[in-house]
């Protein structure tokens, strides 16, 4: 079997980190129609998820094929210490659980992984099938059959100390994890725009966008706002970075960098989770309404610019502050020079 380094360095000139390059490539699948590369890789030691994610991005960017690495590790290396890495992997497939297991205490004994919840959220975890996804992932990566058991605070009551602590933790997460994700999305948008400009560079005057002062971050054209969902949007717009647990009803704008749609078990309502950033911070806008009333939200796609009016509330199922949207509109950004 060849290593990743032997395949991607020698054949494609892609320089991988030493830890990744030593991984043994056990299977390689290429789906040309979907432009997807799937790599099954055997490692002798544990690898952090961010290292795997960065490698996927590097190969994807170089080959223009979306790349997924499926790692396999020695069974004896599994322990509760690796749980944060597994959590990051599952969270990528089920983004709406983001934050639910922050600060959770984990131990592994007698083939049982016990997760002690500190911020509640068990109902959300159960509804998303987190335990099943985690068990499946551990089986695939460590060839180990385990069970998952929850203990601790299953749900958080309002005004409790746990609730207040969870709100504070959620605010910190907004300023840390979501902002990082938004920054990565913004970088992808910049790189895409640069490639688009390169194609038309010959004999073409290149327009350069310069931002400074109050336009150091993108702004929107107020007159370009068009109603999409709910009533017309009114009120002063605030930066996402200023959102706090007591903000109440607000108006914010943002570029959509992730969107998820779920249908309730009753089959008559939609739940939309829309992650947005205005590049000062990022937040999640949620819509819960009948399928008929919320059908227009299906028109929102990743990369769209929207304006949201709604109430800032702590979502005990998601474990974070969200904006429960009452109205949503589309908008255009200012292009300053």
C-alpha cells in the first residue's frame, strides 16, 4: 500500500504534513460525476480533526474535487480524550448540535462512553441521532463497538445557574467558533472572486474593491432590501458582534454561509436554521412555521445576502443564542472603491 505522501506529493505535487503524508492509503474512490474523492486512510497514531479538515481543503483546492478523508486508527488508542475530535466530525454532518456538548464531561469504561451533560440539550441530541452517529463513527474509525450513555443535566430550566452559564458560553461560542467558520467562508468567496477575475484579466480593466474606515467590513444598500418572509423590516440595524442575551428584538444583515431545513414529526411545519455573518461576528437565524407560510425560505441559498428582524433568545436545544426570525428580506452589498 502507498502512503498519502507517495500518491499526492509525487503525482500531484501536493505537500502534506508529515503526520498526514505517512498515512497508508487503503482505498481511493473517485466519482467524476459528483467531482468527489473519498480516501480511506490508515494511521498508526491519532490525528486531530482540524488537521484532517485542512488536508481535505488543500486537496480539494488543488484538484478541484471535493475531498473526504475517512481515517482508521488502532483500536487500542481509543479513549475518552479523543471525544472532542469525534464530536467535531459528527458536528460537521449535524451542524445544528453545535454547542450542545460544550464543556460536557466524558469517560470511557467497560465499552460504554458516558457523556455528562452540563448545559442540557438531550432532547436535541436524541432527535438528531447523535448517539447513533457517534457509535457508527467509532466503529468505522476504531473497529470498536461501544454504547453511549447520557448523565447530568438533560434539560436546562430558565433562570437557573446552568441556564445563565449556558448563555454566557453560547455568547463566547458566537465570538469564537462561528466567526471562524464565517471567516473561512469569506476567504472561499474571496478566492472564488479572484479566480473569476483571472479568467477575464487579459485586455480587461480590473476593478479592485478597497475597504477602509466604516467600510472595513461589507455594508448593505438599505434601499435594496426586498421583503421575502414576514412583514416589511423596520428598525435600526446593529452589528452581529453586539448581540447579547438581553438584546431583545433586533435587525441584522449577513451573508448566508450555511442553511439547514428540517420538517417536524407532525409533517406540517418547517424548521430552518440559517447561519449568517456580517464579518463582525456571526449568528443563527431560525424560522419555525407552517410549510405553506415558510415555503419562501427555500429560495435562500448559501452565499445570499439577507436581512433578518427577530428576537434574540437562548435556544436550549441548540445550546446557543439564536435570532428567532419574524421577517427576512434579501439585500445587496455596497461595493466601495
